């Protein structure tokens, strides 16, 4: 999702995030990531983003509120 849409950049960002979290960075080889990305149609990604935004805007059931308040937590580290 960054301006540099290369597979290597995406894999490097994940590796850095894992290192910062104290985890093993894993491989920085791009082959598996690029193959998976080619199989995922862009329309699927767009649909998922739209659905996520819609659901965030919906009112949650009372049982899911924290101290009577709606709390949204978004983690984009894997996007």
C-alpha cells in the first residue's frame, strides 16, 4: 500500500516490523509473496477495504462496548 509497491519493499517492511517486535525477521526472499500477490485479484482487496470501513462505522452491540464506549483498534502492520 506504500508509494513503492514493489514486492521487495513489502517484504522488507514486514521484516523490519518483526525485528522491532523482537521476533525473527524471517526470509527477505520475495518469491512466495510475489506469487501470492499475483493470485489475489485487486478487486478482492478493494472489496475488503470497503467492507472493513463500513463495519467500523456500524454501531456495535452493547455487549461489545468497553465501559459503555465504542473502541476501534486498527493495526495496519500487515497491510
